[in-house]
C-alpha cells in the first residue's frame, strides 16, 4: 500500500468487513531505522491472531513493512 489515500482505503475496507476489529499492542521497540511491534489481532467471532511487524524508517518515513501472522 503506497500513499495516505490508499492506506486510508485499505483500513476503511478492513473495518467495514470486520466491525469491532482491534489490535492489542504487546511489545514495541524502535530506533532511528526500524520499529518492531508485536500485537494481537482481535476480531469478533475469530480466534486472536498473533502478529509481528517490522517497519523500516528513512528520514522519518516508513519505507518498507513486513508483517508476520502467527
């Protein structure tokens, strides 16, 4: 997903399909170049899903993202 408008569309679609979707942060660690996050994806009627995400940052902007679902 590139750009604010596409990111907004992506999230609007996700919340339209899964009302009540939420994410529970577990751990967040960051430095100047990278953000590491672990969180639980929670959606009504579905089992919780563990997620790990890594964001690469350059000049204050996210330039890449990797998401791992457990």
